């Protein structure tokens, strides 16, 4: 997926079985939109927003959470401000009152991605492709041996893309299982070479355990790479650019 067409948010959103909808959310909208979204947040979200040291991070958190609430409200035909979040052991958010809708949010710099599907867990990750002089050094610390070797074989001009392909796919899987970075990143192998289909090759050394996992790769905005991971099934993925 290379294009997230901008899509004004309708009062109601439909989500079919077997479909994943991913929204790209700009996190630096005009002040008026920040204020409107702020009014949707719960007291604990306002408290968390106040703890950010820098105003830019506070605003981006408010916009991401407020836009997430608006999208959830449209899928559920519910009041966005009245939605009650629960959190897993590693902090993954969910809706205890609406267990049939799976979702996951990720943000990097001034962009957020949020994915939605029915009756399944999902992990989503987005990363800004910043310039890094130590990509291969970082890879040796966090990637598996086979991934380090695959990265070494990528031409220099494509190494940054390959690195972030790997990182987003790993993060998406860990978020799907609710582990975040608590699980070792080198306990499973994913593809990373540019142009190679995204997938998991082995999970704790087993290709059989890796086989059910579905991955999707996308470019939601210039200089950003995203990925999603879902255990089992074949999915149709659709992308939208959020307009408040």
C-alpha cells in the first residue's frame, strides 16, 4: 500500500469480516482541531497529557487519542467521549465493553497509524525513516542472526529501508501479541529485503509456528514505513488518510 487517500470521517464506518482498515492520522492539525479532540478525552488521558514535558508531544498525544476515539465511535456507533479503555499487562489498549472490535495505534514523529478489524487481535507499527549512521550496529543488538545477514547483503542505498522494514514488522508482531518490547526481538525472523513480501520466517526457531501470521507493509506518507501483523486468516487491507 503506497497511498492513503484522505477521507473525511463519516458519522458511521462499516467494517466487513476479513477486512482491515488502517487510518493515517496527521498529529499536527490546526489548534481548533486539537481543542475539539481534547474534549473527547477521559480524565486519565488528560492526566497523562499533562505529564509530557514538551508541548508538541502533549498536543500529538491528544490528537492521536482523540482521533482514535472518533474513529472507534464511528465504527461502534457510540459516543467517542463515553468509551472506556482497558489495558493489557503490557499496556495494550482495548475496549472491555466492545470485545468484537480489535484495534491498535502507533505513532512516530507527526504521524499516527491505527488499524481496525473484527474478532481478532492486531498489531500496527509506523516509523519515520530517520537518518542513522549505526543501523547495522543496532541490528546486531536486536535482530536475529539471519536478519543481520540479510541486512548486510542489501545495497547501501537501500539499507535504511530494509532496517525499518524489519523493525516495523517486528514491532507489529509484538504489539499483536501484547508484549511490546518485553519479548526478545531476536526470537523470531521476518523478511526485510526491499521488494520481498512481508512475512515471518520462523518463530522461536519454528517455521510451522510462523506460518499462520499475516503481515502487510505500507508507505502511509513520505519517509514513513508501516506494518501490521495478525495471527491467522487472509485479509483485505484498506488505507485511509484521516480528515477530522
